[in-house]
C-alpha cells in the first residue's frame, strides 16, 4: 500500500522558514517522482516543486523560486520542502504526491496535507 504523509506544518511568522517532510512507503522510492502541492483558502490546488531521479527538479510555481527548495533522502525514503522567506501568500495546506517515474501535476498517489499558516 502506497503511503505518503506530509508533516512539519504549523504557525510561522512572516519572513520565517519551515521544513516539511514527506516520508513515503509502499513503492520503490527511486522509481517515483514526488512533488509538493498546496491549496490556499478559496484557491485551486497548485503544484510547487517536483523531484525525480529521471528528471531532476521541476518547478511548477514561479512564486517560490529562490525561496523554496526540494530535496530527497533515499536512505529515509523521504522528500523535503524547505521554505524560506515565508509570506502570507504561502498560507495553505501542503500536500505531497507521487507518480511513477515522471513528475505530474496530478499524481496518482496523494498524502494527507499539513497546514502552514504564516502570520504577519
């Protein structure tokens, strides 16, 4: 059974940073892309960043360039999202998703989200 569980959310002050984690299980980690997505109140879900062994790193959102970074640790089957210089616009529920091999804006597998709230 494929399982993904985003964690690490919470309340952060504007200008601060946060690291989210997405431990994965139930599939061969290096055969899958894992991406981060978010959904802000009243908005559609958007892709942020994706990482895969076949494609490297893919940006879905220009708004996070220079502030967010994605990384993976194969020894822990975990993908991370490092978020810096947070603003109120980053307040959202953050999700991780997995797709076989290649990055996708609508992956097959989803984990439960974690809430990030940025206070001014």
